[in-house]
């Protein structure tokens, strides 16, 4: 009888942690991305507090360069607020007021997003844009990031010139990372993201993504020499193809983006530093 009692006790002891663990690691898959399902719905920090790379209050500083389809570097700046995206900014000559950097801050909680959508299931990030003279542009953007044991996926900045990145593959890595691994995703995109300076369309299009971890490399960055995985990705739609090559480091996350846009232009983005506030 004692043996049976201890066997039942041992089984109960083992069963509780396993079932709780399974509950914490539930996921739903949508648009090719694994999103966590968390039971603690009253905790506004639930999608950020366990992040290992993109931690709450971390600020990632990125330089940004734009080259037109002829390979000529061009600069842009914010002009004024307008509900028409194409009137908010323009290409200009190089000056102290052009945008050369953006910063991505990981907010500690869901901010206003859970008030808009009770089922919101991402960490919240805020993008701010900075001029060559060190001044902040009067525009910012809040959006989402996913970091969990299945994958890391984020919305790129999509304000003013960077609106063009809506048509490119979104940065994503599938975990665990392994050279040769392939995965797919998709995104439906409305015509409101169009701009006559690159392309416009009517209705919605579906952008289909294909990602492949093509290899490993060591690159020089402002943070030092970093080991990275290279992720090659392509997006296809009725509008054409776009591309993203991203470089992912296990400590800093995405440290370099090389975009080829829908009009053949390029955007190059490099991580400069990380700080906490």
C-alpha cells in the first residue's frame, strides 16, 4: 500500500508542473507566425516580461540609408502633418534636418493596444526618427513585436519614407535557428500603404513571404565584431517582388537589414547601440 501511495503522490507531483508548463507555452499560428496564448490576461506586461533579447525599456539605435534604383544615395525629411502620406515628407538635399537614424524602444506593457483590442498578443515597440543634427522628428510610431520560443518577428518602421517597407518581408527568424531552415508567411496589404513615389494599387493585395537561413557569418558593427545568422527572404505579390537580407545575432537580435524595395531602391539599416531607460 505504501508503494502505491508514493507512486500516486509522485505522479501527482510530476503532473502539475508539466500541465502548467504546457499551459504557458500554448501558441496560435497566423500569417506564418507563432503567437503566444497567455492565460494571465490581466497582466499588461505578459508578452514582454519574458523576452530575452527585446526586453522592456531597451532602446535599439539604427542608422538608415536610402539609395534609389540607380544606386544614388538620397535623403528625406518630415515636412508637416497631413492625412495624405505623400504630403508628409519629401526627398531633399543633404542637410542637418534629414533623417539618418531611428530608435526602437520596447515598451514595458501593452500601452493603449489592449484597450483597442483585448486579444492583442504582441510586445509593443515605439519608433522615433532622428535628424543629422541630433533632433527628434515630430513623428513617431507604435506597433508590435513577437518574441517567444518559436520565433521572433517584428513590424519594421513604416513612417514617411519607411512606409515602403510594408511591401517587403517583415524581419523574422524561426527558432531554433539552423542553416538551411525554410519557412513561409503572408500579409494582406491595403492600398493606403501606396505612394506615387514608388507604387500604388487598388483594394488589397496578398504578400507571400519565403524565408531561408542561408548561412552564418561574422560582421563588423559599431557594437564590435558579431557572429550572425544570415536570413534571406523574398516577398511576392501581384505588384512584383521585394527582398530582405537580415543578419541576426543571438544577443542583440537583428543587427543589419538590407532591403531591396518594390521600385528597385534600397534601404540599408545597421544597429549602432543599445541602451536602457
